[in-house]
C-alpha cells in the first residue's frame, strides 16, 4: 500500500456522500471504520494508483485550495468535488466506488438489512430438482442441427 | 547452465483442462510422463464462498484476471491493446478451478464453416472424429444434463440429471416456448448428484456456496489424481522458459525454472504444450534457435496469430415482483438458447451465437454493475433505490458469439518486459470485427425480445463485456497444409516431429459455445493417437 493515513482520512470523508443513509439503511461510515478501510487497502495494491490520483486531484481542486485544504471543505463542496472527479477522472473515481461498495456490501449488518442469506443449509435457499415435464414443448421441435 | 535431468518419455506443460485429460490417458500406457505446472496444488477449501467477504476476494486475489490477482503463479499479460481482457487461472487443474462449468459441445457445422459459409477454414477433423472423446470426457468430468436437444446431434446418456432450472430458469424456458425458440437445459460439469467421489451439489444456496464450488469438476481431481496412481509425476511451481531442439531441429526437451529459481533441462522424447491460447504461443515464440529464428513450429508465421476470444454481449432484464430471489443456484450453467446459431442469409453477418442464461449476482457485484450493464450503480441519494430495484431481481442473457479468425488479432512477446523467471511477457493485440459487432447487436435485440416475453419491464444492454476473455483460441491453428497451419490433425506440429499442442490454440475456428469439452476431447484424441503411434 502506498497511501498514507492522511490520504486515507481525506478519502474517508467522502464515504457518506457515496453511500448516505436511506430509510433503514445506514451510511457507509456507520458500518465501515477508517481503520477497516486502511486494513483493506493494505491487503492489496489494486487500488493504490487510482486512489492516490484522486487524493492529488482533491488537493489541487480550487475549492479545497481556497478553503485551506481538503479537510475543511463542507459537505456541499465535497459533493461537488465528487461530481467533478467522476467526470474528469472516471477510471480513478471508479476505484473509490469499488472499494466503498465492496466494503459496505460485505458487512453482515448490511446483509441482514437486504435479506441476503447465503446459509447453505437453509430450506429457504433450496431449489426444486429438475422436472423433465418442462421439456414437453421444446421436445416437439424438429432437430435442426446441420448434418455435415 | 541448467541442471540436466534424466530422460522421460513425455513432458506435458500445463495441467488444466487439456493437460490433465491428456496426462491421464497417457498415464494408462505405463509411459514415463511428467506434468509441469507453473502454479501449485489448489485446496478446494480455499474457494472464497460462504464468508461475508467473498465478493471482495473474488474482485482481488480470486479474480479471473491474472493482472488483478497477481499471485506468484501468474504472469502479467500486456493487454492494453486488446478490446477484451484475457482470463485464466494457474494451478494444478488450471482454469477448471475458476469456471462456471458450462459445457456445451461444438455442432458438426462448426467444423465446416468454409464449406458452409465460405469464411475462415474448415477443420481437418470433424465432430464425428471427436464424438467418442466427448463421450469419454463427459464421463470422466461428470456431466449433468439430459439428452434430446433438437439443436444438437443425439449423444450418449448423460451421467447425471440436469441441475435445477429454478423458477427463473423456468421463466426463461417458458418464454422461449411461447416464442417458438430453441432452449435446452445446459450440459454442465457441475455434479447434480454424488459422482466418482465428488459430492453433488445439494440444490441449496447461491453462486457463493462453497458446496456448489466443490461440486464443480476440476482436472486435478477428475484426471490428474487417477493419473498419479498410474505413475504420472507432477512437478509444481515450474515455469517453462523454452522448448529445446538440437542443431538439426530435433526436439530434445524443455528448460524450466522452479520456485527457487533453479534452472533445469528436462530431456524428453515428446513434449506436449497445454498452456492455453496465450501461454502456448508465448513458449513457442520464446523458443528461438538458429534453426527456428522466429520461434518454434512457426515456419507458417502463424504462431500467436488468429487469436479468438468469443466476444460476449449481455442483456439484463429487471423484474418487479416483490418475492423474487434470482440469486439461488449456479450463476450461469442453466439454460442455453441456440435459435440463432447457424448462418442465415437474411442477416447481415456470418455464423451465429448462443444465449447463456445468467442469474443475479451478490450484493457488491450488483452495486458494481452486474445488473446494470457493467456500470456501477449511482452513488449518493439515489443509490439505495437503484440497488433495491435490482438486487435479486435481474436475469441476464449472455450472448456468446462465434469469433472468426483474423491475422491481426494476435499474441506477441515483449522481449523487454519479463516475468520473475526472466521469461518475456505476452502482448495481446485484439479488435472485435465488424461481423462480430453486427452479430452481437442482433443478439442484443433477440435477447431483449426473450427477456420482455419473460416479463421483464426494463432491459439493459452491455454491447461488449470487456472482462470476458475466458476462451483463448486459435493461436496455433490446426490444418493439413504446413504453410497455413501450425499443427496437423493429430495436433503434432508440422515443423517439429515430437512436439504437440492440445489446448485451445489449435482451434481452426471458435464456434459459439464454451470450448472446454472440445479442448478436452481433442486432448484425449491426441493422447490416443500418440499411444497408437
């Protein structure tokens, strides 16, 4: 991982704009801690370049510079920066989206809220065996493969 | 200088679909066969199912893409000039550790495209030459399916019944019935019941289920383990640098490097390459000598040329009933539709395509675009609504197109960029053709029609799935004429008598179905031909 703690902190401030709260769904920061984000990034270098480019972009972004740095911009300004990054550097932006979505939707508390049950032995997750009666119509079709 | 190792009868390089099958067949003869694999043994308990973070793992260390995965066993593929990213897995068993196990056969017509449609070349062998080997492979790998498909010739009884279609599969099947279109339950090398020591899938859970993963055939279990009992020797973590010849151009063996960096020369009577449509031309192009300055077996100049992938497009249908759960069951080996498989003079393209039905993916994959044409769901205020609209409620039809061979689609090597074993990296050049584009566009329209008939209220189209380079074919073409092909009908190279190629490289054309059963049938047939002399 080539991203510093400060850079992680800068990116983490955008998490709740990416996934805000909605009805019973929590915002991203409620289920993903900053430490977790850091730990995840330390497990792979897949996102290093993209996220570093985003931080550089944020630091150079005019509003952030005028305000005195990315840490002091308000929520509306952060949202504008996200929109700007998405349009200007979409590939780098997608790395941030991938990390936030992956971490958010891998949390058990989110799985419960969206009713995602991977329990293998649950009877609710059982499929009925194949029933050949469904072949009734298609079996009447004349073979149409070319005899060559 | 490499360390010399005692002579063996046969070396097989690569232990995936073809290498495993060939090794088993040859091992029955009592010959001294050594299987070299650049990866390691794979523990099925390492499949990333069941845990909450399986989607993270599948996007990283268990990605299909070696450039993302970056395991010690992987080599980088320079694919910046390719419309499609090539995929593979390197371990004993190869990519059969990382596949849906959808296993249709080629049609008889697929071997005769020049005669039928005036395009590309006919294969020098026919469907009927491969039929007995398809049958044998279905038994060895364990095929779940059912006979009677009107789009294909009759075939031997399937060893196991089909996998469940599910309510979603039945929905698509009934819609196809109403349109009068072909459909059939997919042949699959996922076991629907206990089979040859492998537990059948218990019909419970999702794509992520570890039991589902373990019910899928991989050649380390189906072929290589029994071959070891016959005397096969497997050497893992061995990366082949080149195939060696003497001054007269006669094959002498291979040079490889093990995980400690030690270089060996393994003398052999025969060498069989089974490293896929990229790995095999990479070795051949790296095997330059005074006699073969352009790479081994390359007098035709066709090694690495004619790369075919099977370009995929996808149509995703959204359904709006409240109680849907279209995540249950395997992701893709469900139903195949071959209504548009053959050339139709009324269309503006040659050859055709199959539909392969897909299910809803997990939550993170859904958020990242698997139900929205490969485009991540919007962030911000609308995110949760878009997610609820899709999660568990979408079905896809993947359009798998016949990819016609073109010389400019190719694998080269970059002499300046090398892997940790000092082996030059493969560089890919690939552009989808106009014919493919027209074919995929037709497929998208047809797929929308079927999904709407099935009740979908919205259909999202993905014109080309760039991340779908599963099938690597054509880069060491089979043919009769040494000037226009690399191997003969027995998969022996025209230029070097004791050198054979058995992976997808040898495909003359690609057909419009998943290639693994055909690759394995060719590998078994080649082994048979070698044994019969």
